[in-house]
């Protein structure tokens, strides 16, 4: 009888041990899956939040609140946004400063989207990206890269000469035309002091830092110090609907 009870006890103990082992294995197998689902869920939430933050409406609302004016320096974003939709606006597009203070224009866009800051008081000085030029002492025009699929646009010009279309350096480079009509090229990322007599002042094409195309000037900012009271209006010649003003008191 005692042997039977002993065997029964051993069987029960063995059964309990197997059940415990089975439960432990089951829990250990289920835990990583549960944890994995939680991690995946968190990653999806992060992705959803990131996608939401990239939406143009959200980017616009965030940049509309932007204001950076400290120690006599007013910073203006020339464009904004990302790969979904670059924002072609100045943030803010209105600045109020004192005589002798500076406005710094910079491009924070996260894709290679260019803009300019261009002050024009004489409309005859407007500079297009591309302009026609008369070819003097004409020679053959060939593309620089061998076998490139490229050919210039050549048109009949005055006096039987040909006219070629080419990029306009006064649009792409920092340039000032003074009250006498004299033009001067400024350094890249120029810091210019404006007197209010200029006919034309252009930043050149401002690119996000590190995103200027090969061959074009790596301009990423333009600073203007204002020496005279008044209202100074400017536009982006790449996106003419972009406009802003600086009020100097």
C-alpha cells in the first residue's frame, strides 16, 4: 500500500513539474511577441507623428509662429518645409527694426529649393534667370560635357547677328546697382549696408546649407543692415508671389 502511495505521489509531482515547465515555456515564448507588438506599435505611433509633423499645413502653422529678433538682429526664414511640399513664403514676411539694425535672411528648407531676397526700386533693373545676349565674333558653341544631349537656343538677332539665351549672373549672384546705375557683385553670403538709394539689391540664389547644386554658388544667407528710416519691400525672383518688407524706424 505504501509503495502505491509513493508511486502516486511521484506521478503527481512529476505532473506538476511538467505543467510548470510547460507554463514557463509558454510565457517565455509569448513575452517576446507581446514586447515585439508593443515596440512595433510604438514605432508606428512615432511614424504617424512624424508624418503628421511633415504635413504642409502643420509646417505652415509652425513657421507662422516663427520670430527671432534679438540684440538688433532680425532673422527671416527664406522659405521652409520639406520633401512633401516646400513652403514658398517668407517667415515672417514683415520685420520692424531700428536704424542701424540688421536683417539676416537664411534658407532652412530641407530640400534643394532656392530663393532670392531682391529689393527693386527701379523696375527696369529686374533681372530674369535667363536673358538673351548678342553673339559677337561668333564661334561654334559646343556643350562642355562630351556627347551631352544639349544644344543652346540661338535666335536671329539685330544686324544679322545671332542671339543666345544664357543664365543671368545678376539673378544668381549677390549684386547691387547704385543710384547712378553702376553694378557691383558682392561676396557670397554678403553682409551689405543699405542706404536706401539703391536701384537693385539681390542676394543671389539662396540654397539650404549644403544643398546647392554643383557649379552654382553655395549661398545660404544674406544680411542687410539698414542705415536709413523707411519701408523696404523685397521679393523672391524665383517665386515672385513671395514678398516681404522691412520697416526701419
